[in-house]
C-alpha cells in the first residue's frame, strides 16, 4: 500500500509559529473511492491565511485539529483515478492538505485543472498564474473595480499577492503605490514598475509619505495588512473609494489582540466601500482572470516572483519565514 508523508499540527502556535508547532509523520497511503482520485503533490503553497487555520477560532474554514494535517493550497498530478474527468497524468490545483499524496473529488474546494505551457515552469501555476494571480485579479478588479487612470495603493507589495496586484494594475493603466518593509523590497517593486515605493519602517508618518505621491487621494486600496496601515490610509481615500480586504497579516500572529482602527468614520465621510473577499466566491470571472494573467505574462507585463524551497519537509520552515516577513514573492515548496 505504501506510506504518505504528512505535516501535522503538533500544538497551536502562540504568536509567531515555530518548528515545534509542526510534526512530520507517516500514514497509510489514502485510497480513492468512487468518483475520487489520488494526487501526488508537486508544488505546495505557503500562504499567510494558513496562520488563521491554526488557531482554535472560527474562520472561513474549520480550524485544523491537533494531530491533523495542515490545510493549504496544493498543485499535484493525478496518479490513480476513479473519475473519468480527471485521468492519470492530469495536473490539478485545489485546497488540500500538507500530505505528499491526498485524495480529491470533483467537488473539492478550489479544484481546477492546470494546463502547463511548454515554456512555463509548473510552480508558476501556484503563483502569479494560479491562486495568487486570481486573488490579485479578483480583489483589484471584481472587488476594487480599479479603472485606468486611478490611483491604487497596495500593502505588503513585495509579497506574492501584492507584487502581482501592482503589476496588473499597471497593465490596466493605473498609477500604483506600493508599501513594503525594507529598502531591499523598495528596489524589488521599483524594478517591477511601481510608480512609487514606500518603506513604512523608514518613515514615522506613512500617511504623509503616501500623500506626497498621491496628492489627489487614493481610489483603490488593496489591503493585505490591516491594523495601523488601514487606519492611516482610510483618510487618504477619495470620494467613493474602494478598499479590497485580502488579508490582515499584521495581526495573524496575535489574533487575540486585534488593532482597533480609529478612522472608520471615513467610510461615511467619503462613502468608501470596504469589502473582504475570497477568490472562489467569484467563479464567474475566473476564466477571464486566467486568460488576462496568461496574456500579461506572455507580454512581459507580469513577472512572477517566486521564493522556492525544495522538499516536502521544508514546508513548516518556509511558512515560518513567510510569517516573519523575511520573504519576497510567492513562497512555494517543490516536491
């Protein structure tokens, strides 16, 4: 039957996750039932949202149980199938678990077939040509309704989603301001074509710095951080501005003490629309999103950034590095 490797939740993290919160284990190889198929993980995705799944509190999915495999997005190859729509050799991505083999069905959340192009590395289909790119597109255009000529601000702009948001906003003709946390990351997003880059750690007044480069205000804020950053930007929003809330990484490691944003009155003053979203709430636009992402990459308007690790067992350390803010681009583990 063989064995499957798993990364289990050994204990619930307190603040920043550490290696002792995870356990590498083995279990019997899962067997697909009727309509199901066995997938061998080829690329594991490491995402900030996973941190919320590790706490014993409600989220948009159930918390990971102690002793259970960690949940996360994964791209893999079908190696055994009882489903004619997903024959052996098909590449798929879906919300799965941190196992080197796992079972899916046609009803699995986020399930999509991946059609790899000859000149594109597989891991990009878990990054800018996959869930990262789709999240950026949905948040920016379906939720944020960004239009050519508008000013877009994106936080965590050197990260997986933020770096993609900035590039596709430029591809649509927007002015783009990126907020990052180091001088190195300033150079990264300038090289990607952002109109302005601000290191929030190097300024005592982030709002003043944004106002210098966006004197007429902000039309769309793509929020990956929340907290004090959101508080600073809300008063800079223009009339009928939009805030697309993708994540709040600024408080994932301390969810018991969320920051109280003091400028929410600006939602009324400037009739701002602020909305959280999950990519797969918008299935009707994902085909258009994928087609545009593919085209922008082909045209050189979208340059995927990837922080690659090798080997299934490196998933926990890759996740810890991501949550500590040490990474640039999309963190992926190749199996």
